C-alpha cells in the first residue's frame, strides 16, 4: 500500500503541470460580445445538439446518493440544458471492462465520453488513441492528449468550510473522519477540513479511520461507529454513501456529509456537506463542442466557478456558524483567502509554506502528509 500511495502521489503531482486555468464562462461571454451574430450560430448549434450523443461511465450505481449520483445529476442537467442525447453505464469496475464499455459507446455514436473514476485513466488513454475524432474527458487523473483531458474540482475549499462547522459543533473536541484511501485527494481533503476545524477550535483534533473502499455502506458505517466509540461527537467523511452519517444519527451525534446534500438520509445528524456541481463543467464543455470552440484543456475548478460548494447548513449546525462560513466563503471565492496559504504546521511538528505565499498545485496534488491536529497515519 505504501508503494502504491507513493506512485499515485508522483502521478498526481505530474498533473499539476498540465492543469488548465480556462474559465467555464468563456463561451457565454463570447456570445454576449457577438450580439446579433449569435442568433445564427445558436440556430446552427441547436441542430448539432440534436445529433450529438454523449457517453458517461460511472464507478457506482446512480442511486448511491453520493459520488455517482452527483455525476448523474450533471448528466441530467446536460440533457435538460442542451438537448443532447446521453448514454451511460453504471457500476463499471476499474479494470479491463472499461475499454469495452468505451468502445461500445463509440459504436453507439458517442462524440464525447466522460469517464468518472481515477482507475479508468489508462483504459481511456488507450481507447482515445484509437478514436481521434472522439473527445474523452476523464475525472481525477493526470494523463492527457489531443482528444483526452482530465477534470476535477478544488473540493478542499468547501472541505475547509465544513471544518469550521464541525469545529464549532463538537463538545468533546474529538471529530471522526472516515476516509477511503490514503491518496493525495483524500489526504488533501482531511487537511483542509482540519485547518477549518482548528481555525475556530484550536483544541479539537480529527481522528481518521481508513476503509480502503469508495463504496461499501456497511464498512463505512462500521468505521464511523468505531470513531464514535472512541469519543468523537461529530463525523465527517470521504466516502460515497450516507453510512457514516447514519451511524452518527443512531449514536445521537452529528455529521458532515459528502458529494451531495444528504439531509434526508440522516436528518437528526446531518449539518452540511461539501458537494459537487458537475453540471457546470459538463454543460460548458459540450456547449463548446457544439460551437466548435472546444480545446483540449485540463481543468481544476473551484468555488469561484461553482464546480464545488458547501450545501446549506441545517438546523443541526451551530447558529453562529452561518456567519463564519459566509465570511470565509466570500473570501475564498474572491481569492482573498487561500486554504493552504501561509505557514502550515504538519503533524510531525515541521512546517511548510511561507507567509504571504500559497502552496502550489504540484504540492497539493502530491500531498503525502497530515497537518497538525490530525490523529492517524498515511500507510
């Protein structure tokens, strides 16, 4: 596992060199500037949209209420806003089957395919070379090519905001965090969450338990129960189901969700969640394909582009948290506040960063250390 984690950290760091910075509203702004000429191009685009098929490959079931559900909501938004036809395959494991699914979608007429899990990357790369006329967009990877790009969101921004809520809510100063795998994406989220917690509650600590699965309701719930038994009174998660939140509710504790607003899954425990808004990216990219302006650019979008956000706080959250969250949310969107800015103390007592500077994307994408305040290890 340790060797795998190191390999993945190196690979993710490479992605930083290729991450694009194009805004998601470029085509809309161009349309405004073109004035009456846009009327003609809009009619032409509508005809092209009718003939366009877009494919989606999902790691889990669309009814998981979490990660895959969020991606599927983006797919539905794409259909609704642009009128394109979409096809999808759910619960596709990260293995050779991916290649077959991709080729089948091309045979069905897909002009572009969104592959939504890290482990699909090598298969997407291989198939993309065989179909240069098709566009392949892969979520969370680092490889790219002329017709093959990667996209993701700066989820660590709303993670920080959710940490503010958890830090203000805990009475025991022990917050549990159920994590999937020891990879930079998850580590980065835990660190951002902990920085949020420590901002409002310097005495609190975040206890991490690993499940080594993205989707396993029972295992996720059991990990949360172990954290609750160890004294945590707030549970957070980087998992695809509401299992940890339900464990918190059963124990009379509180929870921070992930991926989607899941208040209905644990109404007495749920306070808020860092959530994905994939539709923003899907609509933007397909519209550019329709307009003929699409270019192969990797994307790592943040709260300022609405790719990631914090769901509304419920009545379970501390009343005073609303103002604090609103203040930091505004600062993050404006660029005034950076989650990983300044000098950051690590778990081992050393520091990283400098006053007035922000950790670069390469460092964030290869993050292999915990911040001060985290109880747990990266194996």
